[in-house]
């Protein structure tokens, strides 16, 4: 524990270390965001082929994708990205946003995600203060960033992220890291059942699915981390922001009413706000209810 005491006693060292670590994590999150949906698609195709008993010779052959293989390459020319070309943010600036080989433009999304991960991590440290609990909270922040971008891209919230977050929240709060275990347990239960109930009620009334099952699991994970007391605030904040954005898309961008809008990013944003300002939000919520 002496190493943590040294870090917490040296603000410049703590914040710079968290910023650098978070930039590296952001670079890894770019890989997760890009590859995890493709890995899920591969698994689904293999499962379907096995279920349909497709002969081995007739199955679709494709390069196996994992988070570590194949090595990252330029989509334009296939140039393999060298380690010095993959330094978070810095390499993008040095290369002026272009491939070192073919000069094809590189999406600014990659350095933006890296920088945003660092900014959100440092803000979390500033708001919650230097502590072991805050370092654990960074795991939730990083998971929410990955889930937000994957849901934007594919309208999927992978179980391989939501379920580990759910269990990690319960395990950590068994030791009272962010809240007490009873609040975390009932937060997970209430988080899942609340959206599950809305899903089935909407389906019974309209015959359509109003949201994906991943939303249930994400809210359950937020409940496990934050406790049941903050769930009403998470649901209210995410619903208001989601409604405003959805109506704006329909009015200004002629976004079709039948085109689904991912709800996960709004849950993630609301969860992040409640992580940062939970006591203040809870005080406002209780004052509104007259408790």
C-alpha cells in the first residue's frame, strides 16, 4: 500500500500517471470498439452453422479476429501499424492524421476517444478525490466509454462488457467500495427488472420491441455500482436526454420514426453523472420528493 500512499501524496505524479494510463486505455478501447462486434458476429455465424448442421466444407471461411490478432493495419493500403505509429494522440498529430505509407486520412475518432478517455478519467479523479475507490471507479468509466461507442455503431451492448461490470460492481460493493452491498444488490435487481418490465409492457401493447436486452443489463450494472438510490436519477436523466435527442433527430434530420435510436449511450452518460455527483443528485431528488 506504500506505493498508493506515495501516489496519493504527489498530485502531479498521480494525475499525470492517470492521464498517461488512460490514453493507453483509450487506445485499447478503440480496438475493443472496432473488433468486439466483429468477434460477436463471427461467434453467431459459427453457432448458426453448427445449429443448422452445415457441412464443414460449406461453412464460410473468414480470418479469425480477436482483440490481439491480426495486427492493426491501414484500411486503405494494408500497411501494418508500427508501435511508434500507435502512440495515443501523439502519433496522430505527428503523422498529421494520415497513414505513414499511403497518406490515406485516418479518422479523427481514434485520437478523440483516446483524449476523451483521459479527460473523463482525470475528471473522475478530481471529483471523487484520490483514493483506491476512485481507481476502481475508473474501470466503470472506461467500460461506459466502450459501451457508448459500440452502441452508437451497432446498437449492441455486449454481454462481455455489461456482465463483468455487473459482477465487479457487486463484488467491490461487498467490501463497501462505492456503496453498501445491500444497496448494490437491490440496485442490480431493480435496474434489470425496471427496464425489463417496460420492455414487456411496450411489447404487449404495441407488439414491437422498444429496447434491447443489453439496456437491462447495463442499468443493472449501474445499479450494482451506484446503489438503488440513484437509479431513479439515472433513468430520469437518460430518458430526458434520449427524448430530446430523438425528437431533434426526427425534426431536424428527418430521422425516420421507425429507425431505432440506441439508448445505451444515454444510460452511460446518466450513470457517469451520477458517479461524479451522486450525493448532490440524491439530495436534489430527495428534496423534490419531500423526503
